[in-house]
C-alpha cells in the first residue's frame, strides 16, 4: 500500500498564509455600482468562495454612520491537496473601518482589525493560532478571475502574485503565531513567533518588516537507534529592510521578459536582513549565532522565461531527473540570476560530542554571484576537541572568478556525448589567500604556529596564473615533529629546539617578451640563515599555459637568460662548523682549510682567470667570515636549456664555466 508523505512545515505555513492573505488582501471581482460597505464585504466573501475556499460567517453588522462593518464568527476552510489535509481557521471577528471600493474593483480601508483566531486540520494533526491582525491604510487589489489549470500550478499562482503588487498598508501587525504538527506517531513540530510588523507596504515594496522572538521545536527519531531526538531552534529577533516583491516577480513572470529574452538588469530584492540570538539544539549538540546579516540581495532575469519550467517541476518533482541537460541549464541560470553584496555570521558557539569548545568571532563573504566571489573570510576561530586545539586569527580568500556559463554547458555536453572535456575550462581562478595568527596544538604535543601567509595570483591563462607572489612569515615547528631521529638530534645539537621559517616568492610571465622571471625566491630560518635565488627564462610561449601537456615540445626552445643564488648566514655556519669539529674531533680552523681546499679544486674548472680569481676570493672570504655569498651568471647571450641539461649530464664540473658564474661575498 502506498502512503502519501506527511505535510511539511513550509507547506502548512504557506496554506496558513494563504488563508490570511485571501481573507485580507484579495479584493472583490464584482463591479462596483455605488456599493455600500456592507455590499463590499459580502461581495468580498463571495470572491473568496470563488477561489475554492469554503467561507461561513455569523452576523455581519454594518454601521453606516460610523462607516464600519464587522464580520462575526468567520470560518474559512481550504481544500485538501495531495498529502496536505484541509485546514479550518475560525476568527471571532473581522472589523473594517472606512471601507470603500473604486470603480475598477479595488477595495480600500482606513483600518482592518482581525481578532485572534484558531485553526485545525481535518485530521487533527495540525493546529494553528494567530494572535490577531491590525492594519492601517489598507488597499486590497481586485482578485483576478482565474480558471485553474492543474498542469500550470505556478502560472496560476502568478496571476494572484501580480495582483499583490497593488496591495498597500501603512502598517500591519500580526500578533503571536503558534502552530503544532504531528506528522506521524512519535514525531512532532511546534512553530511560534512573537509577532510580525510590516511598515510601508506599497507597490510590491516593504519599507521594513520586523519579527519578535521565534522558536521551532520538533521531535524526530534517530535514524540508527530509533530513539527520540529533540530539536530546538530559536531566533531572538529578525528584520528585513527595503524588500521589493516586484524584483522577484520580474524574474519569474514570463510577461516581464521583452521578446522572450532576459534584460540582464540587476534589481534589488532586499536592502538588508538581520537575525539575532539564533540557537539550535539537537540532542547533545548545540550551536548559537549572535547575529546573522545579509546586505544587498539582487536578482536579474534568466536568459529566457522560466515559469514553464517551474510548472513542470511542481507537476512532476522528478522532472529534472528525467532531463539532466535541462537541470544543468536551469541550475546555471539560477546561479547567474542572483548576487549577494555581503553575508555575515557573528558570534558562533558550538558544543557537540568530542568537541569541547568551538568559537568563531565572524564568518563572512561579500560580492557572491554566479560570476564569482569577492571574498570569504573567517575570523577568531578557537576550537578544542579531545585536547586538539586550533586557533586562527583570520583566514580569507577571494577574487574568485567562475568560468562562464557557456564553458560549463559545453563541458556537460561533451561529457554526456563522449566528447573531450578540457578540465581547465571549468576551473575557477583564485585571486588571493590570506592566513594570519594560526596555532595548532595536537593533543599531548607541542604547538605549531604561523605568523602569516599570503598568496596573490593574477594574469591567468585559462586556469594557470602567470603572476605569483607568496609570502610566509614565522612558520614555527618544534624540532620534536621531525620524524627522522638523526635529523631531529642534529637540530637539537645545533641549538635549535624549533624551526622558524619565513619565505617569499615573486614570479611573473610576460606575454609580449615570452619571458618568465623569478624576481625573488627566499627561504629563511630564524637563527640559521636564508637561501635566495633569481632566474629569468626566455622563449616560453603562451601555448605552454594553455595546454601544459605540450610543455615538453617547447623545452627545446627554452632559454636561460640569467640566474643567481646565494646564502645569507645568521649563525648556522658557525654552529655547523663547531658541531662538525666536535664530532670529528678537529679544530674549526682545520675544517675551514679542508673546505677551502675542496672548493678551490671544484672552482679550477672555471677557465676565465678573472672570474676564477673572484670566485676563489669570494668563497674564501665567506668560509673565513660567513656573512653572505651570492653566485650569479654573467651570460652575454641566452643559453638553451637543453644545452645546460646535456652538459649537466655529460660533464657537470664544466657548468660553472658554461654559465659564466661569478661570486660576491659579504656584501
């Protein structure tokens, strides 16, 4: 036997909202012929019945002198749809003041007051209580005459949504809302909030909407154990400013597409939205957020109208499973139809099993859309799980650019038809990464720390950057983390109980000259020294970046223009010499002389007398008083890389002469 799934909370909320909206916003469709307020109300009730609602009332009291009408004991019943049962909402009183109707059927009222009401589903599984409504300066647009088409459910809704653009109210306040549901045995859901206030509703726009404290509680069964799990979600308050319902309609209403094409114009859906005092408890797990905020949410039309697709999805929820190509196209269109200026979550706290502490000061992103992401950032992370501690001052990345939609569509088409897919065509490009003040302390181990890390990437050819700059400051790792025992013991013997590394790389490729230049590459260790290098290669064509698999064929033409490398000492040479002398039971001077003799033998391969003299002098000066040593090429013409590789393999001792190396010491 097949069973319909239980109704979802959003579905019930939509139905409850439909009752309220239908009862208060949908105007009469009958023509106005000098109707009294009493006539208007009765006509309005008939219009509600025409929409498929069952409407019953008690007495209707009209006071011409006071220009008021009161409907007593209003009972509105919806139809059951699928798994969603019919709902009955009972309202003791609906009071109108200053009711009027224009010749085109638009109803207005100086005020509407709806008493607290209660409702229940026909099967008793759902109950709803609304603490009344008070609205001023209300305009209710004329109800459209709709012939319901079951094959076009979303398009049917659009007719009513368009009418809502004409609704107006200077203020509207809904009292406390409570709803409980028991979808099935052992499950329950409870939803409540302390009221909603709308200010400045006109032309589909809401100046401001605020909500009091809200709460959702539910009981579900654990999937593994079957034990009940209590879930409790709370929000202290919420506010939306500058909401434009028309911006949403402009996206989903086919009539808004000129000549069946999207106009590409961004429209603001909301200026900002905030929620404070958010908390979620699920069994033993808890998390809370002090404040969530979205700023500047914008929409634009798809390339082509979408209401037909939305009709298909509502009629057949598995529509996209049957047509993956349409699903891909719609998904990409959706990503291209919205952008968020900013989003942030502040004051995170999480408690869970095996997580003793998790705090985060702020998580945020800005300028997010289908085109890319301006920045993602995380600040003030402090987490502890079973003694494993991690702290992050700030982590961020950004200037992320997504490939164009056409690239995804082409890749999807190729993948589904057996064609070739270029992976680079669908890889996003990244602009920067930042990491500051990081500490990692594994349980029962010493702390690893990072001062800062920065990576900047630019000049992309497909997915490969041609400009790279990286800086690393104070990556500190205790010597105890060195796995090789002899290496660890050597570090300690040299006087290093920890390794403190810093470094930088700056490399760029220039398309006009086809030169790849390593402006600097440096790695330093505090209390030891630093290695550095520069390099310039020529004749590196764009094709290498466009298709790295072809790089081998361009190696033949690659040229070395310049190269330099060196070392700046910060006591490592002296420590190393003393360590070696003690181990070999020799004096430091003896070891220096032995080293010089060996180096002079190697440098004998430098045939140019002047360069040989300069290199010997520089090496000698450095060995006797180690401060810095720089070795650089003095090439008069660029050398083919293949020649250098061949020489290195056949006669490596001649490389210094081939590269025309020279040296400077202690500069």
